[in-house]
């Protein structure tokens, strides 16, 4: 069986609730629950100006890794991935055709911190 391998480690985190920061604002708390090794690729990208005339980039990435049974708490709705200091929201976690050969995780770039 051929392995995908990879050159990038993805840290998968789930949202475990919220806490208040020093100013009283609610901030999400995250727990690291799994890691994967694979490849990340830019699938689509767009740069546009917001209503404040600040240019931002919205991009969609895909992370491809060998199949691995993930922690059952990991769902697209409550997860994010950290790769090389960048943060991505998880949009879809796919096991193509349920063959258990690879995972394709569709991501949206949210920032570098």
C-alpha cells in the first residue's frame, strides 16, 4: 500500500468553550486532540477590499494525509488546524468514498496567530 507521507504537521484543536480575558471579553478556549502529517495546498484564493478599504485575502486550502481514525470529538463545526504558525478553520473532513486510504481536510485560512 502506498503511503501519502508528508512534509507538514497539522495540529488539530477543538473548541472547549469560552473564558473571559482581562477586558471581560469572551474568548474561545482550544484543546489539542490530534496531529496529522501530510501536505497542504492552496486550492483557491481571493484578495478584496473590505468596507474599511483594508485588503485581505480569503483562501481555501486542502490538507491531505494518510487515513487515520480521528478523535470522535473532532467535527468541522468545532475544529481548527494549526500549521506552521498559521490558523485554519476546518470546513469539511472527508474520507473519499469511505475507502480509508486518505483524509482530505478542507480549510479556510483565518490568520497567522
